[in-house]
C-alpha cells in the first residue's frame, strides 16, 4: 500500500464533513459515553466467559462482528452522516478492535494490580514485570489500531505482530516459578489465560483481513 493510499483516509473524511462545533464539555461527554461502551463490552464478556465462542457472542451483543467481510478499519460506524447527533460521530474509540482490546486489557490490568499491590501474594519484581508486559502489549496494539483506522494495513500488520510478541512475553512470564509458586498468582493466571488467547485471536483475525486487503488487486490491475 502506497503512502498516498494510506493518507487518503481519516483526515480527508474529517475535512469533507466540515467544522464540528463542539467544545471541551461536548467532547468530554462523548468520551465518557465511549468509556461506557468499554464497560458494556466487559459486562457482555463476563457473561459469556464460559462460552468457547465468546468473542463472536460478545460482538453480536455489541451489534458488530469482528470477522465479517467489511473493511477491517471500519467499525459499525462506517457510514457516517452529518455531525448533528453524537451517535453519528465516528472516532477511533468506536472501532470494535479498539473497544475489545481496551476492555480485555483493562480487565487483566485491574485484577493484576490488586494482587501485585500485596508483596505477600506475589514477588514485587515479578508483579512489576508482568504489569509492564501488559502495558507494552496494549501500547503496541493501540498503535496497530491507529494504523488500521488510517487504512495503512501493512503498518497495522507489523504493529499487531509486535503486540503478539509482547503478548507471548506475558505468557512466558506466567509460566515462571515466581508465578507458579504463589496461589493467588496461579488463580489469576487461570483467569487471564483465556483473555490473553482471546486477544491473540482477535488480532490474528484482523491481520488476516489486512493481508486480504493488501493482496486485493487495485482498480485497473489484472
């Protein structure tokens, strides 16, 4: 994908829609609504935690699908009208990959911090290492989603691969003796592993869709 193709996405869409007359209060209200979307995803996720197809079940409950035939950079807001109604506004915060990644990482990080704050439950060096690993994985995934939202699929694939590498690092930490010798940490690991594998599944699906887009013939080519 050429630079000219990747740069013709989100920035031009904003320009075509004219000036958005919102102040800081309006945007703060909008962002709080998007925070609530992440909370809603987590409620659905917890409700389906025993479902082996929970990724798709939660996507259905949210009103979008992570494995459909749509452009991987577009969420359920791909057809946008004017900006009169907050529900009509699309930002990165409404991208399904952003929502699901943020939600699952939030659940992992929040529950781990509770354990990590008590030296009697897990060694502090290991607690910090795991928390850092979670943050690194989320950071790489967020950068990948930014690239995805701008339509730069090649960069998105590269960044998702980095996120997968960080996730594998987290999995490696969970199998080390400092974790396996502490009951609270082992209990956390048992709950965390399915969530980490769900993140990997989501990202692998998006990588496959991005590669499909990259391999699709450009108009005018044979």
